[in-house]
């Protein structure tokens, strides 16, 4: 989540759901009808054994076993099939792993393509020309942890059928162009091992779509394998033990299978996972519960002081502002999301778990800080500044450099026209805007203006970032100062230890010299006595 702050976009939403049964998000189409949301691009970076990372992950050398790939193969298929059913026509999926085992890669992709005839692999030779890679495999063998290897599914022994499935074999690999996949081997470019492929959903008007007869048998097989297992698993958690319960579960499975077949007969051949997730009763999450996303009305009371204080223009999208609590005392941050995100959250608030979205614009401030209850935030200033009135100031490079110094600067040191504008302002947050020049883009900085001084109201890292954009040396941050202090204390400690060690050695040498002198004196006395 923290990485998304770098983009500072109001058009993103982070969710936390099981990828094998990601919920169907409902949105209104152009005709005002509620439909399932479809995606143009999906990245499936699925769980894998990670054997492509052997160079850096030494634990895999001891733990790796062929059974791992066989065990994770079904999970990978379910994730990819779910992604396929959520993809829009003409959309693309990137399927990737950090494994080199064909059971996790080509076998997974091939089996899903067989179940979804309106999908195809796209050639990737022209993509990333400087990346050294090898084409995907078209033949491979399937091994069992016992040491047995098989070329065909028909040759699999009965005792291994529970682990090895028909979806793991390369039948039809050349027909579905698995050579279009790319394999990145560690020795080619001093990297890890990766598998990547691009899957596209054909458009119905392209002449390459699905006929009524295509894929029916494969889809029925998927229903038996995926839907029945999942529905039984869900029902087992809710239904008590007893013979009558089995009948209930079977009836539910038959009902869903019947509905799936009816939809396929109408032309929507690949809807099994969509039906599955709509029929499932999702478990209640007992862990940390995220605060709700509540969008405020355009005439909400919280907006009145903001409009007046910052002279917000009338075209500001107040209808897209949301808070994370229904209690007024806990509405500390006002964030904004795009209209599409707002509609998705409002139509699916009980269907999906949203972790984060939108862009923070205002935060609650204490009365001593400012007379307005909400202050502007640097994270969303590039967006909110376009709607500001008298609180937005265009400044010169020199004035921007002054407010980005280590401490605050007096208003009188700024250029005369800017100082005059800031002269009678009360204590508050204002915005300084520096226009683009050459290769340097324009940027905005939140500035805390008091009665006599102004200073930038940004983090240390943000301040150094802006200073570098102006060609200035970055300032030492607090953590860098602490690091230097710790290094200096360490050097001082070593110096004292060295001096103490040196003094100790000198004392030891002097004591040894005294002992040697005393010994010599004793020897001379003995020699004199013998001579007498």
C-alpha cells in the first residue's frame, strides 16, 4: 500500500480477496443496467514453488520435491481460470511464475486454454528485445514423487491418479502455441528463473470467437472438477453431519450445474467461475475489520469551512469525497476517488474487502494550528491545487529554494509582491507553485505560513526531492543524523579502547623491564659471592 503513494493517483483501489473466487463486482453499464465488471488487463503472478530462485533461496535445495509442483498446479489453474472469466473481450492476461517446472507453467496455461476456446497465446518475440529468453516448451514429461515418469495420461498407474491429472500433460501444446511463452533462465543474463506469457481474449466480431459447439465438453468437465468441489466444501462447513445433508449438497450442485448449462446454451459459454462465486456464501472475516468507505453528500457540513477558507471553486467534485468512519469525531481525513471507483465501492460494499483507495486531500487540524478544521495535505496537493482560489501562489525559483531550506524564513526575505500577498494572512497552510522550466516539471509545495515566517510543510524526503529538482544539495535527514552520531560514538569508543590497550601494553612492558632488571641484579650478586 505504501508504494502506491508514489503514484498519487485517485484512480486505484487495493482489495484483499481469494484470487480463485474473486467476487463479481457489479457496475452500471451505459444503458443503466447492473452488470459484472470486466477488466482490460490482468496480471496473474500466481503462487509457485519458486525453484527459479535457487541462486538466492538456498532453502529450496533441501525442500524441493516434484510433489510441490503437482500440489500447486490445481491452485494455479483455478486462479488463471478465474482471471479469464473476468477479462473483457480483446483484453490480455500476463501469467507469470518464478518457477521453471512445466507443470506450473506451460501445463497450467495449456489446460486453461483448452477449457476456454476464445482465448489464445500471443507471440512475445517483439517484446523486451534486450531480455534474453527461450521459447516455451511443447513437450515435457510428468513425474511423481515416487520416481515414476509418464509421457501420456493413459500410462499413469492407478495408484498415482489421485496426484497426477490429465491437465498436466502436453497434448495439444503445439496447436495452442505454447512456444509463444517465454522462459528466462538464470545463466542467460545473470538473473533468476522466470516464466511469462501473454494470453488474449478474442473479440466476437473478429471471426475467431467461439461457436455454440466449441468447448462444451471441456466446460462441463470444469464444472465437475471446480464447481462441485468448491460447493461441497462450502456446504460442508455449514451443514451438520447426517445422511440427509448429502442429498442437500448434491441438489445444490445439480442446480448450479443446470444454470451454468442454460447460460452456455444461450451463447455465454465460459461462465462457470462467475456462477460459482455468485452462488458461494463467503465466510465472515474474524480478523481486523477495515473501516468502511463512506462517500459524503456534496452539501455535507464538513465542506462549508473548507470552501470558505480555501476559496474552493464550484467545480470541485465534493460528491467523490469519502471518509473512513460514520462518526464525526473520527473523520480525520478527507480523501477523493474517481467516479468509477466511487460507483464500484457503493455497489459492492458488502461483496469485497477494500484495503485502500483514492487520494488524501485534507486532514483534521487542531484549532491552534489553523482556524480551519482541515488542512491541506502534500500527498494530494497536485490535485486539489487546481481548485484553490486565493491560497495558491505562483513563486520564483529563489523563493521556492528559501522555503525548502532547513528552517523557516521570514516573510520579509521573499520577493516584494509575494511578501505583500502573505502579509495579512492568518496562520494557515498555503500552496506555493513553481512553473515548469526546461526539463524540470512543475510542482507544488504545502507551506505553513505564520504571522512572520513561512516554512515548507512536507516530509524530509519530499523536501530533499524538491531540492534536487532545483539543483540544490539535499539536507541531512534526522535518521541520517542519528546514523552519523552512532558512527561517531562507535569511532570514539574504538579510539578509547585502543588508547587503553596501548597504555596497558606500555605498563606491561615497564613491569617486565623491572622484573628483568631485578633478575639481572640477583644474578650479579650470586656471581660476586662465588668469586669471593
